[in-house]
């Protein structure tokens, strides 16, 4: 049994994590939020109070200034706050130092995205082997629970894959993870996450796992239309994504692919900016002699993603389409969730993309607190039992649905 | 009779001006080129020698470093070089100081585009009244010939309008100036002039002269397809342009409009960049605290316009479609020129857009040298006799053609 949570980061996802931790502080204990800019922590704390989301109203909810690249400072804050669970939802560049601080203190570690280095885009597959998995032994030796990629995708979609293995198939041939945001923010153009990170995701090689080996494609090279529940026919492109790099190694499935929905407008804007060179991380020199990174200027011109929340409408649909055989028969199951931008904003003051990413790590923290997922080693989500996680999420705003030959229905744990 | 030419500026148009002056140095005398960066003058001089374009091979052809915003320095260089004709093809921001230097020394002044101030885009119409025409009296008193807008458009198209008045109509109802570049530079996106100046042209109000009054529109608001000789059906948009602001005041014509050809790709790129805010002249602040003008970063990412010349293919077609009455009958005449990018590059090392802009001021300089256009006052092209100018251009690489009820033919001065 572990308790007291330190949230690292104070962006859109951290806001959701804080609200959800607060709603469950009877289980999770004290809630601390740390960020380089303590004012951003305070803004989140204020929004938790404004929504009256603190279940135990006398519980601790406190902000801290922290440079999370400093392992000693992070370890000191973990000790000072008595935090036994760290939810890292800061930038993708701080995963390794935060993990080091957890190993030093024995606190459980949770993140939602793969570790990245500033100057490297899209390293060799499987991505987890470049940083995270090199530290498996170190975690096990220290008895530290480190759960990787516990957002929605990666995260919940990994649990969907595990559920398919556990309950629906004898043998799986393919897992296609499909991520559709059919929401509308009303701006000419905006990204749902930090534009810099968002564009980094799409400028590298697209790796997929096909016929039990890595395949390389370019972004927007492979297109597919999927007919998805609620959001309908959706244009997607094969995209590189974290979960392909663990599911392919941990489940014995020959085909694992990720498909992200993109409208023609997004593709057009992305293509113009990329072809002109405005998404480059490499500095250019202006006629006046100023050295500037174009991508950082594009980011400065685009809307702040958190500013989109108040007017965001529409729904997201994210799920796993799994194909294989059960009892000798060919079987196809879609395991999915539908979330609503406006409902997310009303509950926690965030848009739906932050909501789907921020709720799952809190469910995971609760399973660490209860001991069910306190495995005292490093694990990707598909290495853990799926049902306790999906059961919790059914009650935390991200219900799972199943669509197969037997119909389209809630995943029901009562039966 | 005037001689010896000082060219101010060392960009793509200046290169054409230098080559054409050199080809006619038996008439024009010594040729001097002045720019802030003397190395750019030298590169032009080298290219003139490489193409053996100096007609009188012993003639003077020399580069000079000059800050043309400094009136005294410019006047001193005019005196030192004994230049009686100044061709100003530097940036649009230096017209007024260069004109002052001409008035101080008695040298004739020629330019190809309207004066602009850095911080003002698209001032009130007629544009010439904001700066140039305020100095009419000053020029006349000093006996200084100052010919405004002597490029192609403005310039040759003004002479086409004057020719229509002189020879083809009793009464003109409308002049539509149509500028089509059907060339291809093989790049994803590039501008034919300095991107900063190019985009400035299209971010302001579009002024046209209709029913004898100014009409305001937005860029890309008014579209028209024209079927033009050689280049065929071409998509154009009503655009603000210098010559509308003088023809409307100097010729008694109720409708003067300018139409620029834009492909869908140009419009798409322009629209994306503009809507995101990347064409803004106002600085933005990056997350790292750097203050940057987005338009200057876009300029730094785009190809240098002069780099396009070697691979530029295809043709331009620019002309005046004039409608009115002659001998009581409704009449329609298209007066136009077709130029070829590759031929321009072979002759003077420049692309066709620079060529059409750079040849006419040299023809104008030759008419000042001969005395025919040495009017000792300020004049726009349509205030001068059109035929000597068009006759010269027929022999300098920009022949005029006429298309009307009598067919499509060369403008023939022999008959």
C-alpha cells in the first residue's frame, strides 16, 4: 500500500491529473504538484478548488517550484512531501532524471510518453529499448515500480490489447490502434499538445510492426479510412507511436499498427510549413543577422493548446481493432472509448485530448496505491492485468466499449 | 543630351539594368553601380564581362559602396562619377533620398516602383500623392527630369495605356492591366522578388479605380479568369498596384484595374502563412524569450529569388486590355508583351520577372540621353510620348504586340 502523490508538470495533462487525484484523495492521500513555474501549479490548484474537486476537503494540495532535470532536487522533494507515487506528466525530455529520483527514493514511477532527447527525433525501434528498458534491472534491484506509458495512447490502448489476449482470442493476427479526434476548437489551426512536441511526432520515420518485423514509411504515406463508432468515417494515416514499440515486443502478435486521424486542413497546413522549412529545429539566419529556430517561431504564432478548452466541442474515439481466431473461428473485436471535449471541460477545465491522457495515470496510481499494480519492477501496461485498470476507468470518466459480432456494448464487469 | 549612368541597387533587377546599360554604353557612356555591399556590384560587373555585354569594350563599368539613404553621399557620388542619369532600382524605401540627391545635382532621376516607408503598408490612394507628387514643383524649379515607375508594371503598361489613347480610341471606358507569370522555377514555393516586399504587396487593401472613384477590396476577394495569348487561360485576382494610382489621375478613364495571376498553390501557401500569423511584421516572443519578426523568418526559409534564375522556364504575359469607342464603334484592344525566363537568363543571367522590370528603365534612360524624354520636370510614363519608348523596347528584348478585331500582330513602327 502506497500513498501521497507528486505530480511533475503543470500543463494541460497535469491539470487533469491533479483534478482526478483530488477526486480520489481518500485513496491517494496528499497531492503535490511541481513545475519549473510554481504559478502554473497554483493555477491548477485554484481550478481544483473552483470545481470543488477535492473529495477529502481537508486533504493536502500544494504546489512546488522544481527543475525536474535535477535528480537530487526531485529526490529531495519526493522525501520532503512523503510521496510514494510520482506521476510524471512533464515534458518528454525529463523522464530519465525523474526515474532516477524514484529509484533513489523508492517511490513508484508513472509516465505517459516515451523519453526523448532534445536533439534526436525518432530513434531506432523499439524506442523503449533506447532509454527505459535499459533500466529494467536497476528498477527490479531497487524494488521500484515503474509503469511506462500509462496515458490513453500509449496506456489504455495497451490494456485493450491485453484484454483481447486475455478474453477474446486464442491467437491474434493484428492490432490496429485508431485515434480519432472529431472535435472542433474553432481556430484556423492549433495543435492539441505543445506544437513543438506535436510536430516532432510527425517529422520522422513512421515505424510499424508488420509480419513480425519493423517497416519504415513516411508520414502521410499510408492512408486508411475507418468507420468508427459515434464519429463515423474518419481519414487516418499510419503514424509512429510509442505503444507499437512495446506491444510488438511484449505480445506475440505479428502486426501492430497505429493510425492517427488527420483532416485535410491539418495535412495542408503541416505540409506547407514543413516544405518551407518552418518546422525545422535547426536555426536559420535572418537578413538582419538574427539566429532563430523556425519551429519555435511557429509555436509562438499558434494558439496555446490550453486556450482551446473553453470552446472545444465534439468527441474523440480511440480504440483497438483486433483480428485473430477464437475457438478456431476468425474473430474481429473493436475495444474503444468515446470522450467528449465539452464534458471534460465542465468536469476538470480541460479539453478532451488532455482528459483522455490525464485520467489513466491516476487510475494506474490508484492500482499502485491498492497494491494490485505495485509490481516492484518496470512494466509496460500490457504486462499488467488489464481488468482492474479498465474497471476503474469505467468509473472515472473513460468507460470501455466492445463492438464485435455480438453487438456494440459497454464492457461490463458485473457479468 | 545627357550621359553617364549611376545605377543604385545591386539585386536581380539591377543586374538586368547593368547588362542593358552595358549593351548600350555607346549611347549611355560610363556605367556605375552603387550598393551598400560593393561585392554585389562586383558580381554584377563580373557577369556583364562574362556575357561580353559591354558594347564599347573600353567603356567604364565600376562598382561603388553607397548608403543611398544618405543624400549627401549619393550627391557626392553622382558628381564624382559625372553621372547625368540615375537609375534607382534599390529598395522601395530609398526613393525619396535618391530623388533629393538628383535635385541637388541636376541629374535625371528614374525609378521602377513607388516610395514606401518601412512601417506603413498600403497608404491612402492615390499613392503617388503621398510622396512623389509633393515634389513636382521642386523638380520643375530645378529643371530636373524625374520619371516615375519606369519598369514594366508600372512603366511599359502605362505606355500601352497612352498608346491606346493616342492611336486606338476616341474614348476609353476601361483599362485592365493583366500580369501573368506562367513560368516554373521548380521549387516548392518561392517569390520572384524579395519575399518581404512581395508579401507586403498583398497584405494591405486592394485599391482599384472604378466608375471614377476608389474602390476598396481585400486580397483574393475578386477573381477573374483571362484567356491570354501564349500562356492561355489564367486565374487572376484584383491586386493593388502602383500604376492604378497614376493612370486614374492622368488619363480621363473611369475604370483602371490591375489583375495579378496567382496559382492555387501560391494562394494556399500565402493563406496558411498569413492565417497563422507568419507574415506579420510585428514581433512575437518565443517560449525562450527571443523577440522575432515572423515575416523575416519566413524570408530566411524561402529561396533567394536570384537563385531561381538558372532553372526558371516558361513565359510571362503582361498587357493592357483596353475597352472604349473609336469612330463611334465599340472597340477592344489588348496591347501586350510575352517574355521568356530561359532567354532572359541566357542573355543577362536573370529570370524573366527581373528582365521585364529591368529593361524598360534603360530604354527610358536612352530617351533621356537623346533628349526625347528629358522633360526637365517630374512625369509618370503616361505623360510622355509612348511610341519612342515602345519602339526602343521592340529592339531591346521586350517587343509589343497588339491583339484586336484586326488580328494578333507585332506593333510595327515601319508602317
